[in-house]
């Protein structure tokens, strides 16, 4: 076959990633405060000064993994799921690798089939939008090739380093765990923060502790994924106003489900991701920090930079 | 069916994870210096003092992602491979989510099928051993269930935080990139470290820069994965002697391939993982540090804690 | 959590499979001749009489697998791909199953990650449509849940049994193999069929042999998938006129790629699937039949009935 | 890098598929009656005469799919599982393909992650053996590469065509469904066959109906997979004595689980696969045949020929 023919099909097939039909549902959009074409949103707020300041929060030398252990069997937002296999390539039935390698090496490898939005996860700016439009006037139809996001992929996000702050909302409400659908408004956060001596600053990573995952994930996994306490639409707006780099919680979706009466379910994701370029951190292991009364810490997240991925399994590190 | 019957099959099936036949190939083993039963090896060396000391290395406020971008098409140690799909659940053919959610939300999700030992990766202590035996007298046959390692899983590893040091071996040899199979001996490291003002301390994370990935991954991916410069068996012993938490390089396997004459290929993995509980960091993006002459930095790695996984895609963060 | 809350989320999540927004791009559609609501199209033409007649074509007692061997590494329409692992559960490093099972059983299992439209495949009626609309006025937005087609899934198709006929188009054109983009018009088929003594009847399974896969798949796999000889738009109409149950060829897409001048690429799929409910059989191993001059045979296809799947790897059996 | 170096790693890596260490557990073995080196076992019994004879069993023109519908959520022998996604490549958020293809084509594709031993399945001769040894003295360590079986792969099996016979064991025992662990001995089969007018002949495909799957799969899926009625070890020997091509049942494993007292669980698989090269057909949809009293039929199975696969999802066709 001539190169002409081969290339002609290649062109047909590749076209899907280049051309764009007029969008049926383009929404109004405002370009990001970080500039037209910006893809990293509030990560722009990470400055050398803030990184240095964050490092100074390490006073006791303690560390904490903010990612819980991800059990392949744990529930997730439908229809997400996962399978994992640990295998021993070329060592079937005790086969010795000596003939291959000259010595009797043994090794395990692993293969996973998984939706990336499972357990502790980072929502990139290409995850969720409104009326066809994502962060910074990036149209979903234009940026979302099946082989990977062409813009706003998880790989574009620089290390998220900064001052982490924790607000213990369960403590504020005087409970071990908040309940599914229980909303968190700005006034609640404000009061809790004041009580707990937490001040929000630009460039922070803000975590909320509700007690939900500690209380339900093991004991009633279907309840865990079937609802959650969390931010009201107004609560999300309130937090976004502080210009954090990221907002997270110890729940699978950060927002109240079912939503507060009158709210749009999951609309806080639009407030954070699309409107403000603020990253979302889900299923954060905030309980141990709450228990120890740790409200301020150095936060470091380096997510695996899988090209074009939308979300990523993560394990940010808190240090104080 | 009676519970008796159901349980009897459950017992049959589960037995594989409990009973153990006499191993055909049990090797001699020495229990770890960190104690019988220990699963985290050199991560025991991470102390509050060292975490604090590491945090003080953040002087300029700079950060660097040590994980390169993982292209689903990049080569890997055979037969490892990966596929990724970005999809729009329930939004097929522009279907509007308003009837489901009450507003016109749009979102992307992603599904991956992948071997976890691809690109920038952390080798857990259950990855590689010798003669059937892994770190701390853990027998491969006993710890390696198909559904996940029962011991030494990647999820057991605490945040790896410490003083990172970089030795630029390419600079030492006066080249842009070392060549496949070019060995790095202890004397080479010693000389390079001395020249570059690098001192090794217990609890460090030690990275070597060879130039290999920067020089070949894009231009000749098959060459990249077909060989690599790296540690000789003796070089691995030399580094292990400093009691680092982890050793890494900008190559897919840290060691020279083909191996130095007289060496056992990949045997440094035994020295690090099995003999000393030292973690291995592969395909680290060390080039930018080498270019900027950054030899000392705060190193933070929180790997996604997938239960029972052997390896993990990672992106440690260097800060200085 | 109350059942109310749990159910409320369940309702939100499930709604995606029940509600339907007004389609943006609904095309005109004609209900199928087989009745409103019909999902199996031309499979309705399979009658007891025709099954009996087909069985009488088995005269020599010969059988032939129409599915070629599917190599996990074979190319496919982008971005389709596949990985396969053969593994030995619970037998890691030669572990003996006797403690589990009471005797020393050994076994292999296998795991695959694959796009179903690879190699020899059956296109179901939910695979391809026009302007948002599939066979029998089924709207894509309505029938295509991410967890599986709600209508027209591959599992709905009854055994495809009937009279198979083969037309050797390569022979007609006097070549070993036709070339990529070389079109097959109705007149070509008519002439070839006449020369070769082939008569088309309602309910047939019609296969075309072009020589393409035999000539290129092994020797130049990228050429193989980069183009193909095949039906022109008119040629597809011509064949559909005979009311076959299925049409297939020894190419990955049945139609000419690049298309005949003036043709719409892949539009024959609309003619077959959407307009006529005729199934498509791709990458059929027609060469051995052509070589032996077998033009008429009993055709039997039982595709694995994966619920909601769109396509399926197949291996129909020809018998004569 | 020189070709020498590249090839040296290739050799290291490929060696795993060529060399073989002395097997630790080699069992005694008897070469197959079909000849040393034979890979297709009882498929050798399929002769033109038998194919012709089978075709003559098609008297009423009826067809029946022997594969049940495979729900991705159905249970399977642990840890087997499956996920399926139906997606719309390059049509994200209603994106129109016209710019790519010149017209407004729409299409669905599908991706699956699955263990191949799920639901209605064919066990190839490389699936199960004894003491390291499989059919015809093929050693597991030698034939079982991680990328696919090197011998006895599912792709080597020719179309399984022959006379199918059904014995209704539930009817014999006077029940709708037999119970988990209820054994079927040779005497039971003999009596049932006599009552039901079934005669066994060399080259047959023999199916047993127990009622198990019809009775439990939907109503209590965990019970379904947690046990099953089926052949005793002696019952398997009895059937093997008739030299069938394949033996199947309407259960996930053909044999009684828990096994008959004194039996080895699953040992019938050794009798069929390893000792006699007889294929096993699991989870066959035998109920409708039993209901209609169909005891003899033409059986045609063309399994998708995935290279090196161990098992395959199937849907054999019964015709009478």
C-alpha cells in the first residue's frame, strides 16, 4: 500500500482529535483570572514564598498519609470499579528464571483494571463542567479525546505544595460523624474555623473532616457511597472565596448528597473546578489529623502524571 | 443451599491464602535488622528529626516533579503495557444530564488497564527476591496471592520523606548520557559525590542521573527499554552501605543492562529490596535537577496505597 | 443512613439509564420492516425451513473456522487494542494446591483487557448509526448506557444459522489480493457471482473474499489496518437488496477505505445495520474457502452473549 | 545503542519463553492416544462422517443458544470478575464526526476487562492438570507463558461439530433442580440415559441438565457459585469411557461441589482434559432443551480464537 493510502486513513482517524464541530450546547464562559489558555488554575498560586512558608510548618517531624488504603473491592461512584492481579511472569508453576537470567531471581508484578476515580483521588480541571464547558472556556467536545484529555490532563498539574489546614466539622457539630446529606454552609465553616483557631490564606489546601468515611466505609460500604455530608452550594462558594489551591474532605465527593434543599447536586464541583480552577481532593484520610488536633501542616501532593488522565488515585502527605 | 455448603466452598477457595505447602526452593534468609515481621524496611529510618531536617532544605521554595509524564504508549519491561480511555458516562451522543441531576452538568471519567510497573515507579519490597524468598524471610509462595500481596504490599509503606541527594553520573563521566550497559561502580559514585559536594547520610533518598531517559525515551523508545546504564552489583552494595531509605535513577531499572561482566543482571534489586529493605525508584525525572545543579533537596513521596499492589506509578516531589 | 437517602442517590445515579433529554440531533427514521421495537433485524429471516436447508449443504462433512487467530498484538481500528495475561492463581512460585484442595491440582487462568471490536468480529445493530439514530428508530442517546447497551446488545442476537455463500472478488479481478481503496460495486458482485455460480437468496450470509488480510496482515500489519478494498456505497445497497441475514468480508471493515470517489466512508454500515438490520462480519477467514472453491456452505454463528456489548470477537463455522 | 545491546536484552527477556528448568514436580504422564505432540485431543474424533451425521439431526429447523446471557455482574469462580464499558470514541459531549468523516456518523464501541473463565465457557486442554502436567505430557512450566499459552491455546481447537446429546439428570432424580454437592455417578447417568432413550456414541458432545443454574443464578447468585451438583469422580470416568469430544453441564464446573465423599474436588477435570483430551463446556443453557425433551441435536461451537487463551466465553448452537 502506498504511504498516501495509509496516511489518508491515519488522517481520517486522527481528525477526531483536531477538528471540531460547532458545539450544540456551548455555555457562556469567563476566561480564567490566570489567563487565557491557562490549564493549571489555582496551582498558579503556589509561589516560592508559600512553599518556604509551608515547609516551616514541619515542627514535630510528623508525617501522615492523606490517602486511605484503596481496597480493590471498595465501592465507588457508579459504575466505577477495579480489579487487581498480582502475578509472576515467566515463573509459572515454579519455573526457575536461572536459564533466562543466570540466577534464581523471583519477582511479582501487578496488573490493574480500574476507573481512576476510586478512593482517595484528585479531580483535575477536566473532570467536571457545566453545559459543555470546562475550566477557562475549554469546551468538553474539544478537549476530551478517548485516548486522553488534550487539555487539562492530570499530567499538567505541578506538584501541589502548600499550607494545609483542617477544619473539623464533626467536632463543630458535636458528633463523631455527620450524616448523609447534612450540609456544611459558609457560616458553619466560619464558626468552626474560629473555634479551632484556623485562618484561611490564599494558596492553602483546605480539608474538611466530617467523620463520614471513618464511620461508614468499613461497616456499611453501600451507605458510604450512597450519600455523604458535605458542602452546600453556598459553602463551596464561601471556601472558593479564600482562593485555595485545593479543597478536600473525608468523603467521596466533598459535597452533601442528597444536596441541601434548593441546591444543585455536585454543583460545588463547578464552583471549584470550572469557575475557580481549584482542585478537589476526595476521600482524604483526615480523621487522624482531627483526632490529634492538627489544624495546620505542610501539604505535598505529587500525583502520578498519566498523560491525559482526568483523575488520579492519590496519597498526599501531611507533615507538621 | 445450606450455609454449610456455601462455607465449604468458600473454605476451599480461601484456603489458597492461608495454607502453605513446604516450599520447593526456600533460600537461606536473614531476618531484617528492623525486626522479624517488619514490612517497611528502610522506611524505619524516617525519624521526626530527619523529617524536620529535610524540611529545612527548602530554601528557594522551588519544587520539581520527579515523575515523568507517563504516556500510555511508552514502552515498559515486557510484557507490561497500558491502555487508557477517557469517557463520558451517561452522556452518550450529547445526552443531557438535566433529567438525572436537575441541571446540565457535564463530566469526563477515565478507565485504565495497566501493569503498575510502568514509567516512574516505586518498587515495593514484595517486588523482587531471590530463590523464592523476599525481604525479611517472607516467602514468595506465602505472601503473593493473586488478589494482592498479603505482606509487603505497596499500601504498607508510610510516606517516604527525607533528604534527597542527587549524584550526576553523566557529568562525572563527562557525557550528556551514559550508554546502555555502562556500569556505575562504588568508586565512580564516590568520586562523583566528592566532586559534586554530595555527602550521603543514613535515611537519605539517593538519586543517580545518567542522562539515559532524557536522551533516548522520545527519540528511540525501543533503545530506551532495551538497555540502560546503571549500577553494577558492587555499586548497589556500595550505596546500600549508606543505609538510604530509597535509591533511584533516571532509568527504568536503576542497574546496568546488559550487566557488567561477571555481574548478575538485576541483582542490585536483591541487594536493595531483599537484603536491606531499601526502596527502588525507577525512571525518575532527575535531568532538571542535574541541569540546575541541585544536589540536595527535600524529598516527599506519597504513593497511592492500592492494597496488595507490588509497584506503583509515582511522582515524588523534590523541593529546595 | 436511611433507606430513603440511599435510595435517593441510587435514583440519581440510575436515572441516567431511564430518563432522556430531547435529542439534539435526532434524524429522520423509518421503523424496521420487522416491526416497531424489533431488535434483531435480519435475524428474523432465519426460519426453520432455512435452517433445515442450510443443514443439507453439509455434504462432504468439512468444517472451517471463519474467525482468524486473534493475536493480542494485532492492529485494530484506532484506538482499539488488547492485552492478555495467562496466570496461575494461588500457585505463585510453585505453591502446591494440595493444602487447599487435597490433591496437587495445577491450573491456568486468563485475564484480558480488550476492545471487543478486534479481529474477526460481529457488529451488532447498536454499533453504528446516522445522525444520532440507530436501527429501527433507536436513538443512540437513549440506548447506550456506559454499562452496556440497553437495546440492540449483542446478547439479543439469536444464533445466526443459514446458507453461507462466498463470492471471490479477488478472483473476479484476476488478482491474489485487491488493493486498499479498491471499490466493489454491485455490478462487480453480480458478474463475479454469475461467473462463480453463486446465487443470492433471502436469509443468506454473504461473504466476500478480497485477499487483503491474507496478503497483508502478517507482512505489513500497519498497511492492513490503514486501508482496505471493499464495498462501495452502491455495492452495499446492492447486497442489502437480497435481504441477507449478514454480510461479511475478509477485511477489517467490509467497505473500501479510502472510499470510492463520491462515497461516504463507512456508509455501507448504515445501509446494513441501521437501514436493513443486516449484521456485519469483519475479518472473516474466507481465504481457505476461496482456495478450495467453496461457494456455498452451512453457516453457524453463536456469539458469546455478553449483555449490552456492542460487538463481539467471533469464529463462525462454515460446513459443507 | 547497538543492535548487540538491544538484542541482548531481548534475549534475556525472551528466554523465558524458550528455556526450561528441571521441573520440581513433574508427574508421570502418558502420551495421548492421538499421538505425541497432539494438542487438540478428542477434537481428533470429529470426522467428516460424524459432521454429516450431525447435520442430519436438524429435522425441525430449530436452533438454541447454549450460552446463557453473560451479565458483567454475574459471579464467577473467585477471583474471576468482569467490567464492560460502552463508549463513543471521538463523539464526546455530542461532538459531530462530520469534520472527520464528511458525514454525521455515530457509533458505539466497547471495552471489556475480564477473566475469560466467566459464565458459559470452554475449558481448553491447557486449563487444568495434575502435578505440573497437562494433556499429553505438556508441562505447565513449559507451555504457560504470561502472554499466552505456547501450547494447548484455545486458538488451536478446530470447530467442535458433532452430535449433541442431553441427559436430564434433574428429571432422573425427580426434581426441578439437583442440590449443591449432589453427585452424579455413572449408574445415574446410565439409568437416566436409558429412561430417556439416549445412547452415547464416540465423538458426541454430552450435556447434563441438573436444573442448578436455572434455579439459583438469578435468585441467589452467591449460592449458585458457592456449590453445584455434578459429576462424581467415577461419573467423569464413566462419561470419558464413551470417548466424547466434549462434556458439559448447566453448572459452572460440571462436577459436584462439595465433592462426593472420598472424591477429589474438580478431579473430573483431570479425567476429561488431561487424561482424555475431552473438552469441558460450563454453564450451558441446557434448561430449554430439557423442557422441550430435546435429547439429540446438531452441536456447533466456534470459539473466538484468541491466541494463547486458556478458556473462552462461548455460545455453542444446538440445532434439531
